[in-house]
């Protein structure tokens, strides 16, 4: 090679090297942004999942409270019904002997005349 050709190749090689460095830098930036976006998507997905799980926990707690309230309400209703039944049976047992005595007196009175 002649020396004058070597002098012309140096700027061309320099431009190619600078262009390849710029292209490599752009490629690595693109890859870095792509990985950042993937990480952010995963983080957002995890945060979204955590928020959904927390919402479900709150809903389960509300359902538990509601079912407990219904259970307590049913228990109170059953206790009230039991008390009423005991009162009715108590009145019936007190009233029943009096009626039996009246019936006995009427039957005795019918037989004796």
C-alpha cells in the first residue's frame, strides 16, 4: 500500500469506529430501557396483585363480620322463641290443672244429680 492511501483510510476508519461506538451506545441504551420497562411492569403487576389481595382480605373480613352478626341475630331470635315457648308452656301447665278440676267437678256434678 502506498502511503497516500493510508492517509485516506485513517479518516474512514475513524468515522466507522465512531459510528460503531454510537450505534453500540444506542443499542445498549435501548436494552437498558427495555429491561427497566420489564422490571416496572413486573413491579406494577406485583403492586396490583398485592392491592387485589388486600381488597380480598378486606372483603373476607366484612363477610366474616356479616355472618357473625347474622349468627348472633339468629341466636337471639332462638333464645326469644325459647323464652316465649317456656312462658306459653308455663301458662298452659298452670291453666291445665284448673281446667281439669273444673271438668272433674262437672263430671262429678253430672253423676251425682
